[in-house]
C-alpha cells in the first residue's frame, strides 16, 4: 500500500472544504444527459460516466460523526451527518464533480474517502507518489507506509479509456494509499484518501488535455560543433545552429493556472527553444526558457529536482526503433535551476554529482541552461550517422516546491518511465 493523508489547520467553527473530481465526457460538453450522473448506494456516491461505466466513491468519513441520511438525483447528492453537518456533491457542467462541506464543528478533524477503480482501467497506466519513481501497472504497489510532505503532487495515471489521471495537490503530511485487489474477489484497485479537513485541497480525475498532448514523432539532425564549446551560458556562440521549438501547446502535465486563479484569469504560459550539437567528447544543449516566475527550485537534495524549475534531457544511443522500458544505455538528465543554487544535475533519478557540466543564466522573462553531456555516459563513441533517441522537457514551478506543469518537445508525461515517445535524431556533419 501507498497511503496518503493530509493535515492542515482549520480556522473557526465553520469552514468550507471542497474536492473537485474531473471525470469528463470530453467528446460532448453541451448535453448534460450524455455526461456523468450521480446516485447514492449503501457504500457511497455512485458516479456513472459514458464509455467508462460506474464506480463508487465511498462516503467521506468524518471522525466521530455518523451518516444519518443520503439523497440524490442525477446531478446532486446530499449526505447529512450527526449534528447537522452536510456534504453536498454536485456535477458542475459535464466534466466535474465537487464536494462541499458546511457547518463543520471545530472538533471534526478527519475526512476519509475510498474510490475503487476497475482493474481494466489501469491497463497501461502508472502511479507516482510524491517524488517517488513512476511505476507502471500492473506492478504491485509499494507496501511501506511513508510520510510525504512539502505540498507534493500525488498522481495515479490511467491511460486506457477516458480515465486519464488522479492528481492531488495536498498540503503537507499527506498520504495516498493504492491497494491492489486484482487477485481478490473485488478485482480492482482501491484508492484511499484520508485527511484532516482543509479548504485548499483539490482532486482531479478524468480526461485532462494537459495529460494527453500527443507525441510529435520528430526527427532531427544534430550538427557538429563549429569549435570547442565553453559551458558558460553565453548564447552568442550558438548563432547559426538549428533551433527547435517547445511551444506552450506542448503541455503534457499540469496546467498554466496558479492555484488561486479562476477560469477567467489569463493563463501563465511557458515555452522554450533548444539547440544541440556534438563533438568527439560531448553532446551539447542550449535551452532557452520563457517563464514569468523563473529559476525557483527549492529542492534540498538532487532527488527532487523535477519538482521545481528546470530542464530534462532524454538520450539513448541504441535501439532507435525500440519502444517500452529504458534500455541499459538510456539516460534521463535533470537540471534543476535556482537563482541562489544555480544549476544542479541529476542522472537517471539518482542523487550524486554526475560528470555533466551545466550552467544557468537569467534572461529577459526566463532563463537559459547550457550543458555538456559526455558520450562516455551514453556508452558509445560518436560518429557521423550514429542514430539517437532524444527528447527535451521543461519543468515549471511558481514557487520552487511543486511542479505546476511540464512541457515536452516530442514525448509525453510518461517519458521518465518508457522511451516509446522520445524523438529521433542522427549525428551529422
């Protein structure tokens, strides 16, 4: 199991707590009858979604409070607890379900929800808790109960059908539990959320466009460096080399909204370009990022660099047409950037100081990363015509503690797990 719980302070005797669950019928936003519907059972709120079927979200458990009544129609359900505490569950449009509590006594601290997911929906999916390694289903979920802090993102991704992701942006001291019950009579995955009540918790579940940007299937030629490169962040020496675009439309994870922005707010777009070249020792990258809140990465250790601002480079020197899991020579290089710490480098998710040169310099409205990656780390000697698998990603954070969104030049948000959608390149003259 991988539990998660969320602890926050509650001000006063009355507060409003909400959970938003995106469950979308992405094909039709206009007719409520074709969207999700609600009903109640003895176990919880039953949500029925076209093309997905029905699943039950267990009634939230308020510590010390019993449920005395439940009523529902197709679009709304009301659950009443001892003492007049009420939970209203309502479909918002055709793609969201919101949970609203009111009149909560100060002594009520805990809420618990359970959501069984049919095993069939997990085909090709993955889960990641906090800063842990992304694991593909049908792998067995971890069994240790760990404490995760620092407002990290907890994600369960389902990529078969419309159910795309389970994303929680919790406050500190949060736990996620995923129970694998495929070999039991229930035959499902159980997602359990236990949390002290909080007004700033959000849960998203559904076909989010940010999760589904398709792979570009790009192929590029990487030219030889015109002369030996000094890694100093000066872009002038890259003049004349081909420029690859990573536009805002290449969003593969998260969104461009700050937590306190409404739908009417203008999105805070991020974009980037990169250039690459090579010589007999290194492959070089210059990545220029447009970011209104640049160079914030508060990771105290290299193993959390992806949670803040920075760049990711994916490289593989073998198996150009091989998909699936990483090959032995595949590398994920993460460069976290911070205005105080500068550029910090992580190789294949491991802590340490890999022999990779990297610098970051501020630029107008963003920052620039320049890096040299030795071919010795890739396990081959470079020659003209040698093929590569290649991708470049951008991690964006507003405050350096939680990744708000990710862009990818070619692939998807599964790049750190499988090489399937990395781009292709060849070393040229």
